[in-house]
C-alpha cells in the first residue's frame, strides 16, 4: 500500500525543527530537575546531572548553543537545586567559555580527552560551588565532595552516551 504524501515528505524531509532546537535544552533541564526528587543523603552524593548533561552536549555538539546559554540554564539549576542564586549561573557560564577556549586550541579530541576535560570541569565546579554554598575549610570541603566528584566521573560516560542517543534521535528524519 503506498504511503501518503505527508508520510513520504516526513520520512524524506529534514528533521523536525522543534526536536532540533528543544531536545538539548529540555534534557539539561530534566537532568537539573532530578534534584527535586525527595532524596535525603547524609552527604552530597548526587552528581550535578544538569551540568553533566550541559558538558556532554557541549563536548559532543559545540555548535548547538550560543555562549550565553550557561546563564539561563544555570539560573534554572540554581532555582531547582537550592544553591545560592548565581552560583550555577557563574559556574556554567565559565564552563561554556572554557570549553569554547578549549575547542579553539584542541581541534580534534577523542573520548578520553573529553572525559578528562569533563572531569576537570566537574571538579572545579563542585569545589567552587561548595565554597560558595558553605563556610568551612577547603580541606573539609574537599573530603566532603570527593565521593560526589568520583561518582560524577564514573557517570560521565553514561551522560555522554545518553546525549549521543538523544542527538541521533533529534536529527532523525
């Protein structure tokens, strides 16, 4: 049975524009919204999933967002996570600017370099965010945040894999 003209155009035409534009942003916002779940660990163990998705999207597809995207996404993350307003705005904007600088210096990267870049970004973001959110010595903060950073480091390949799958879906015709 022949397919209708609308089905043929959809199958052979360009990807849907809403999928192209909204999938990265919605995935970062949903990852940030995980902090709204009623979890009560004794120490900070939940990785910064929104930042991990932002880094994964930026490392995989450096051309989908403008440089200022860290500001609104960071603001939403601050409002959802309960961090001091402006901490994620600053850290996410700084991460996007740093990744832009790294993209200009290192043109060709592989998975291991992306993982190392994400690990360094996550370590700096967690430590500076911890300094902004709480008073205390840096050594205590480092001891407190190391398990969270290690868990983030182990989950980063999964975030990159998820972003790769979402990117393939969003470009699907």
